[in-house]
């Protein structure tokens, strides 16, 4: 097999950063805050690179949508082993209301334009936790989907994917072309080596607009308010188990 | 983004260069700040980020354990690409060490010494030595130690006593070397020894492999910090190596050793910088969480002023270090002085930063459960090694006072 793989990589606030809500509650503070590639997308890139190393894939295209800084995220993907990047620039209020459906439409169009055989994305982004992009992309393309993958094996023209489901693992076989979303245990992403970071600079990043892909990203929703989760209140001590059960019952937990 | 600018804009006390900023209109891209990535090219930011991720995930969690066990986890680094083999610039190396040292100063400092030895062989060694050693050193399969200091020759290194006498096609080495980082555990020793007249001009740099008969080691020294790597005396008794093991020319050894140290000084200063950066960040978090007298420590003006001074010293150190790294890369006429200034200023300023950070932590800062005390212990020695800060002042003064 010599697949062409498209991998979606999202630029998100770094997982180690403490998220703070803007004083006007219109969103979270992103300015001056460390951003990184969505960890699940790192796993997606790693899987694609491994497939290329095993000669299952011949080309890896990394895609990111968002403000200009997304190019840094794409560079990370290129340093890890992607061959080229596609950046669809969306900034300002349009970016704030960007939805998984928009990204799915872009991915679907790119899959057609670039003759893609396999799309891999992270199962969800750690900022909005949507877990929708893979599913909707598959629907738009009318391709099979294998979500929450923890193992992928290529077998004569199809993929055997082990999925993490509630209460266990499910093994399915999907025909190519297909859409896969990466779960946490699929692999452990590598550190880009210094020479590969240098080489990444020379790899091409194509810049597109949503319009180029025929996607209308004008806002259809309005963010009314963003609030921090309630602060955990202090608990109370109980004397014994009976009293605890009684309390739990009174609070409606048991 | 603008790599050529970063390489060219070297500011020194030399008035010829002090207006350089007017020559480069896009100078704002070069602005160094509290954010370590500021002023770096896109590529360098990527290098910094990768190194920092590595430091946070693979080193920081083990830092206290390595300190306690007095041993690093060498397996960790064997898989890693090294700088010697990557064609990185001096500035690239500096930012890498700055990032890695946030994970463990002691381990990173040893890597910088290893890197310096590899550079000396790569730069001055004959083709066959390069071919044999660089691939193994660059992959860190083999490790190297730098051996200049002797029990009787510290700051006055040019007076060293270890001898290498010719016997046919061999050299016979006798003498001892003190405070050798990695000594006993590493595979290759670059020994500065006397092959000729007294003074610096009679010194050659000789490569000695571990296992050579006559090469032995002293006891493992007990130290305040730098505990993840061993320090031992290296003893040479009728140790026979081929003359072809001389790095560079006979009599060039002291010059090679000093050239190695120039980069070494920038790198060691970079390790102090990483410790200071980490300490500043840890302190900021601590001040926001820790409450006394009914409010967070961050609300007290004293803490605020301390943080302000720490951050200011940090940026000043970073500017001097990166400036020196660029000067070295460009073979700037004042490169030696600028490297000495960077080492002198940054190692002291960063020690003060970490010391203040420890004070801001109160009693907790003194506990081994908190990282600040280890940063303090690990960077204290940077005021002493790679040329003491007193020697740095001698070098700087000599340059300033020389007759023009």
C-alpha cells in the first residue's frame, strides 16, 4: 500500500497552562499564553509517520486551521515527519465561532483535492472537547470511520482498527479510504530530532482561505457567556459510616 | 524568521558596533525578554520548545532522584541527537542548554562538557580521529571528559605538570588531573599535557581512551551539587598512547583548551539561565498560592519588588549570553571578552535569582522536596568552573587595558 494521509493538527492552549476566563466572560484568555499542538493530534501525526516508516504510506499532509500562529503547529508536525503542510487561515471573531463542522468540510474538500486515502485526526481537542470532527468528516465524504483508535494495522486494502469503547476494546475492519481518530494509547509521540527541526523549515506550507475550499465560516452562533467551573466547596466531617450514608441520601447521592 | 540578523547583530562595548541596531530596521524581532522564545527565529523557537518538553517530561521528574542517587539515567540520552552532529549554531546550542537545564542542571552541564570535547575533536582533530570518534560521541554512545585542571594548576592552568614524553611512535603520559567531570564513567579523556617548554606553548591535547594501561581514577568526590554526574581525579602512570592521538598540532593544546572553554563558558552560563528561569516561574506560582497575613504573598510589595529584580536580572543575563553566543559564532574580535563577561555576569546574577527564589519559598525552599534548593546547589559551582569568575575578570581586564 502507498497511502496518502491527511492529518488534522489543532493549535490549542498547552495542557499545562491554567486556563483563565476573560473578565468580560466572552471567552478564555489566549494572549501571551503558551500554545501547543493538541496532544491527540500529536498521536495522529506519530501514527501517520510510523505508517510511512513501514512503507504503508507515501505522503503525509498536515492541515491546520486558525490564526497565523498555526504555522508553528504545522512546523512541529513537519519536524515530526509530515511531508508538507496546509494552513487555512481564519482569525478574529470568525475563529472564535469556528465549529467542528467547518473543519470537517475543509478536511473533506482537501481529501478530494489531494487524493487522500486516509484521514487521521485526534479523537478530540483538549480545548473544546468536541469529539466530532472525525465523525462528521466521514459522513460528508461517505467514508467509513474508525474512531478512538488504539491500534491500527493495514491489511490488504483495508485497515484493522482496535477501538477503545466503554468497557473494553472493539476490533473492526474498515475499507479505504477512511477516517480514523486517534485515542490516547495508540502510540507515544516522538520528540522531533534537531536535524529534523532544521529540515522542517524547508518543507512547504500552502496557505489557503476557507473560501478556496468552498467553506463558509461566517459565524452562525454567538458565545453568550463563558464561566469558570464552580470552586469546590469545603466538605464536612461525619462520625461514622451510618452518618455518611444518611448524609449521602439526604443529598440525593445514594 | 530573520536568521541573518540574529547572526550579525552583535553588540559589544566596542563603539564601532554600538550603533548596529540602526543598521537593522527589523530589530524588534531580536528583542530578548522574560519569555525565552522571544527574539528567536521560528526554527530556534521550535528547538527550544522541543528541548523544554524533553526537559519537563523526561528530566524534571527524575531530577531529585538523580541528585539523591548521585547518578543520571544515561539510557535516557543515548537515543538523542547531539549538537556536534547537527550543525547547530552557538546560539542554538545555548538555547538548547537553557531549556534542558530546567529539567536538570547537573545532567545538562555534563552534556555541555561532552559537547565541548566533541567540538574540540571535530574542529581540531585529524580526519581519522574525527571519523572514529565523532559518530560515537554525537550519538552519545561514548562519553567524553575534559581534563585540564590539576591538583597544583587550577586558575593558573598554563603551569600544568602532567607530562607526555615521546618514545618511538608513542607518548608516555604521567601526572594527575583533578575535578574531572564524568571521570571514571566516561570513555574518552582529552588530556592537556606538557610535550615541550614550560608555559602554555609547551602544552598538547592528547586523547586517551578508557582502558589504556596506566590510566586510573581517584575516589568519587562528594559535592554540594552537580550530583547526577561523577567527579574524580584522573591519574596517568606511564600511560602509553600513539603520537597520532594528539588533537591538533603539538604545542597547540592550551589554545585548543581555551577555545573549547569559550563555548563552554557560554553553555555553562546558559545552564544557570535555565535554572533561574525555572526558579522564577516556580516562585511566581508559589507567591500566588501561598497566603500569609490573610493575602497571597504576591500581593505584598516586597515580593513584587523581588520578582521584578529577578526578572530584570534574568533578561540582562539572557541578553549577555545570547550576545556572546552570537559573537562566538561570528568570530567577533571581542568574542573571548564577551564570553567571559556573559559567564561572569550571568552565573552570578542567576545565582542571586535562584537564591532569592529560595528565600521567597521560606522554609519550604530549604526542603529537598522543592526543586529550588537543587537549582541553587547545582549552579553554585558555575561561579567556579570553566575558569573561575575571578579569572573571567582577569580576561576582561586584560582586553580592556591592552595597548591599542
